[in-house]
């Protein structure tokens, strides 16, 4: 059976009733459309059905504008106290936004429309590829602070667990020197929020891995925010990219060129490129403006696995 946007929207509205996804009646409210977009099978029990739908919805919400996503999260019961019914949840959000409940409901309807459109467009895509993963990154927000001889990177990741009792997260970073005759520098790693750094090791000449222990076990379908600061005491190659191992919903990047270095003549967009071609400055790329705050920004949605997304800049800028 083929499902329409209207089918998905109707089931989302039904799912938001009562206590939302945590309601005892939630499994009965998951109809064919939500089963389809979340990859629910006949073998899945009620708890597994709800968990799969929760994971898929959190994933889709990470691709929406923040205000729209926040409205949908509250309406569906994905955020806030689990013992508040939908009317109470909407009332609290209306008070926070200084508007009436009808306005919040209209915004929720608009969010459900966007969720349904994206879900049907990507049905059978990212979900199955992530099925065997213990977790995935729904949203990645990065600030790169460049000075002539130092680099600092602040990464904020929203991860979603795919299993009960998730206790740690493994990450890795590839650190590239500005020229092949220089060794890849060491990387300082500090967990600012959302966990404790358990270990750090060099996985190859250019790749560094680290493990973060979560403050408490994460249940299946639940999200968690982690902030990490990365530092290098030497300049790096003139680009920053995200190359997800598995499909990623949203990536927001800002590069700030510090006062101790000249502004680059050009900043270019790297989008859906092969990782091996990221450092090729001869490729035709869309220019990106550097604003009065010496910042260049880019946002990406629907990132494909093993493809690179980010920004590159004039090679002479990070410090000769």
C-alpha cells in the first residue's frame, strides 16, 4: 500500500494525543503509515514498534528548523515531562512563546506536514542502514575558531540511541597537516558537556579516536547532547568537513577567522564530495561569503554516508 502525506499527518496527530509517544495507547495509534516510514515489521512487539517510531521521528525532526522541531517535539511528547497530556504540553509551550494554544497547534500541524513529506521522500533510505548501529548522530553543530598558529573546534552532537542501556559513544577525527611534509599534529580533546572522556588513541597516522562515557545509560530511542572541544597547537589543512560513516540528518558549520590571521580571499562550499577530493582546490565550488564578524557558515541536510560536507578556504589563510 502506498501512503500519502495526509496519512502520515493523521497518524502523527493521533500519536500526539494523551501522553504522546509515552502513552500506553501509543502502539495502537501507530498505523500503517508510521510503520512504513519507521521500518516496523510484523515481528516487532509493541515496545519495539514505539522505539522504532521514536528513533525515526527524532531523526526527521533534526532536519527541521529549530523552532519548528521544538514545537513538534513537545506536541508529540518527545520533550518535557512524560506525565503531561497534550493539552498541558501545548499550553506550557504557548506560555513560553507568548502566544495562544491555537497558534502552537497550527505550528505543530505545519511541522507534521514537513515531517511527513521528508519521511515519505526518504522511506527505505537512512532508516534501514542505521538499523544495526547502536546510535546515530541526528544533528551536528560545529564552530571552528582559526588563528594563525592554533585551531579550536567546538562540536555539539545530538545522538539518538538504537538500543537500551547505551553507556558510551565512540568518535574519531582525521587531522590533516597543511602539507604532506609535516606530520599530522596531536589533537587535544575535552568533553565540555554530556559525558566523560574515557580514552583517546591514535588509530592511524592521521586519525584519532576517543570514547565518551555517558552520565547515565541511554534508553532506546532517547536522545542526548554531547559537547566536545578539540584543539591543535599548529595550523591544519585549509578545510573542515563532516564525512559521516552513516547518513546524518543535519550539519551546521561556522568557521571564524581570528584577528591574528588575514582573511582568506575565497571560502568555498564542499558538498557531497568524495573524501579524497576534499583537499583539491581546483574543483569548481560555490563561493561562501565571510561576514563582518569574520565568519563563514553553511548548513547541510540529508548528508549521505561516506561523502564529505563542509567549507574550504584560501590555503595561505590559516598561517604560513
